[in-house]
C-alpha cells in the first residue's frame, strides 16, 4: 500500500492508498542552486514572505528599503521605461513560481510592477505560445538587463533551490529550469495536489494561483483535492466578496471560476469549511478524509495523480 507525503505549510500531510487507486507522483521542480557574489548593494525589495525576510536578515542586515526615485528614461522594446535611481544597487528577494500574468514569478515580476509595466506585459502575452519564453519574457529580460539589479530567488522554503546573483542571470536560470522540467500533458480524472507548502500555500489566493497550473491536466468533471494550509486566510478581497455573495473579478476569483467549470474542488486547509463552502469548495480537515470521501463516491475506482508542488507544474502551454 503506497504512502505519499505532500507539503502542507511548513510540514507535510500523508496519505495511504491502495495500488489500484494510485496513478503516479510528480516531484517538485528540479533546479541547481546558483551563487554569484553580490557586491555594492545598499537597498532591498522583497515579496514580504517570511522566508524572504529571513534571507535578508541572514546576509544583508545593513541594507535599507528601496525608495523609488525617478532617474532617467529609455525606450525598451517600444515601451517608455522610467529607470529608478539606485536600482542597480538593489537586491530583489522573492519566491519563484509559475504565474498567470508574468509566466513565472521572479525578480522581473516585482520590478515590472514597481515600474507600472503590467500593461506592457499583458500586451505582449496575446501571441505567447509558451508561458515562460514568449514575447513578454523577452521584454522582462530586457528590463532586467537595462536596470541591472541583483536577486535572490528560491523555491519553497529555504532549501538548496536558491539562486543568487545578477537578476538577469537568475531569471534565465529559472526560465531554463521550467523549460527542462516541462510535464507532458495528459488529462486525469483525479488529482491530489499540494501547492508546494509555504510560501505557495500561505493564503487561498496563493493556493489558487498554484492550482491554475492543474488546468491542462484535469478531465472535464474531474476531481481535485488541493492540499494547502492557508494560514493567512483568503488573502484576496475578491474572494472575501464571493463569501459574502457579492461579485468579483479579481485574479483569484477568475482562477476559481475556471477550475470549478472543469472540476469539483476539495480543499484540505485550516480555513473553516463553512467559508470554503461559500466559495463552492468542499472543505476538509485531513487529506485522508477528503480522499476517502471522493473515492467512496466513485466506487473506489479513481486513480490519484499526486502533485507535490503545483506552484511549479509547467505544461508548456499558455492557458490564460
């Protein structure tokens, strides 16, 4: 009888299942660590995650928060870009994962948002075939090469999957890792997916952004169990509006709608079941409880495809 363990917050949840109910397991993204000396930096920008703050405190205690001051202007790929003062003396620290807007989240995501260039990214995504190496990714790398910040990016908690050096080089290595670890598309009837633990499951918003990557792999009218602690709650005003019976067009709300049109959603988390129920998600306190209920409703005939880190599950196709 196979036993699988999947990330849940900063710990793991286990599941025992019969061989006839087991399909396969997708492990977390494989990427080699990368370290290049970072020197002459005086400022920092983070994504606010606990792990990012810990990395900052571990090696860059003397840095000051970056304060945006307009410097020069330049044209990059047809876009007017305002270059902030001292951006080349700044380090960006963040978790990396796939992202519906940016292809993948990394130093470029934070910088492009800071520069107010989200619209430029969207305009370049229209003809993207791949999420991580199309026109929008080319635009992002041009911005990083022009502004020259440094970056520390990591996958999951503080593990060996940490990349540190010039932000443009960190971007390229993350991009290469996704392309090398593309998972072949095959529709499944039943998926058990962890977001990947903290910080990918910090909130329901983060969890849904990660679950978005499951869309190419789930059958119509399929079953998905999301395993995510969500210690930070909903994490999105749009989701809160939905729990109150109000309309919402937030990113998380759109992803939730797409997932629910494709499959029935269950969630193993710390969020009260009454709250998830208002979102059209079946809530459970344990993975075993959720798994056994779904199997019992399907005469124990489903085979579970286990995904340990949906935040980095790359299919190679643009879905948004």
